[in-house]
């Protein structure tokens, strides 16, 4: 299944036009995906594209660096991006444009229903058709006309996606977590909602959550509640099987402590305070191709500012020292 969208440059008076291509456009330069995954078959694709463009008076194909500068000689530039970059190579975004002219076109190609062995040829066919849409014919042939868009498609043509703009993707995570603080012999149980954005090989997270703990003593119990917001960032590694996020994380919140007792002659108290921590986090999502993926996270760090609860002057519970955290949840791509 191939889903295509086209964009055509506007003239100054606002109407859509099919400006003929510059006659000096003779070569094709291919920019491979910026996303570094093993799922893209570059060599077989280029071989198939040479076959598809044979006889059209075009020199196919010069291979450029993914993020390299555009060539100075007149050429037709073809850029390919894997969308998203989570090793899901059955969806690609293809852009074509004249290096020295105003015309460009774009297409989203879905290869979900195409066998692995046939995907290089299917992508080459889609790219060749996109090039033909720009009217890249032999000099003695008239350029192929692009039908005028309907009124319903004018809005989408007015805001074409730039070929130089990397894609940014969002996902939301819901997690249950357990946080141990060995120096206070306290285990906090809670949940967290996290929003993650990733672009190329970088990710950033923003999360909100809460925790609860109960520590028992001879005279009664100390209850700990906390709410916090966290921010994390770092590198992302993805292949066909898994997605691995690594990075630093900082957390800021508020904690409440109060005592409970069944003894009539024991007086209880309550208090609250600011809490903060910094740590290192690793998260694994499998399988990478699914829209909803199980997610396991491990984190370790130190409490920068904490609270503690005491019974008869002796610490019984609290949030100080170092911590160890494990979280299990689900990640959903938006």
C-alpha cells in the first residue's frame, strides 16, 4: 500500500503552477536516511532506482552524506527519512526537489504490505514516480503535467513539509514504580505518567507522579506521601526488536509525613517539606514495532533534599541518601 501526498510551489500571485524544470537539471543526488538503523537497504534500492530512471536523460545516482551540504552543481535532490526512527522501516518519507529551482514534491511511502525482498524495488518505483511528477524528462520531451489540485487539497498544499526538517515523535507512558531508600529502610510505592518526545537519536521526558509508604514502629506508624515532577533527557537507541532510552533525570516535589498510633498516651505529629533528587535512568521497550509496548525502567541516584520521620528521636522513615527505583508500564506512540 502506497499513500502519496504532493506539494507544488506557488507563484507570486497565489495560484498553483507547474513551472517547467530547469534544463540544466541532469543528475540525481540521493541523501540516505539520517536515522541510523539496520533496516534500510540502501544498495539494492539504488540499483533498482537506476533501472527505473534509465533512458530519462538523468545521471543516477550520486550518494550524499545524510546531513551533508547540498551539491553545488545543478541536480535533483532526493531525501529519504525513516518515519518514525524506531527501526520501523515500513514507513518512509521521500522528498524530491530541484537544487536550483523552485519545484519540489513529497510522498509518504508505506511498505507494510510489501515483502522484505521486494521493498527496495517498491521504494524505487515510488521515488521514480515522484521524480516524474516534477517533469524530469529528456530535453526533447515536454514535461508531464501535474493535475490542478481540487479545492479540498489546497490547504494541504499550502503548507508542504520541508525535506530538511527532521521528524519529532511523541509517546506517553503509564508506569507503576517501587522506590527503595536503604539508608531510611523505606520503600515508596506509586505511579507515574510520562510524556516523551524523541528526534533522531535524542529523547526528552516530562513526568508527573506520586508515592506512598508506611513504616511501622513500636509506638505506631509513620506514613509518607509525596508528589513530584521529573525531567529527563539523553540518547535513544532503536532497532527492529527494542528501543533503549538512556539519560539523566532530575525530580522536584513535596512530601508529607504524619504519625498514627493506637496508644492513648502517645502523641503524634505531622510535617512536610521540599524534596529533590538526581539520577541516571535506563528504559527498555519491546517489541519496537508495536504502537503500545511494555516498558521496563531502572533508575539510581541521590536525594539532594529530603525529609525524615522520627519516633522518640530515632529516624524510622524518610527520603534521604541514595535510592534505587524500578518501574513497569506501557508506552504508547501518539
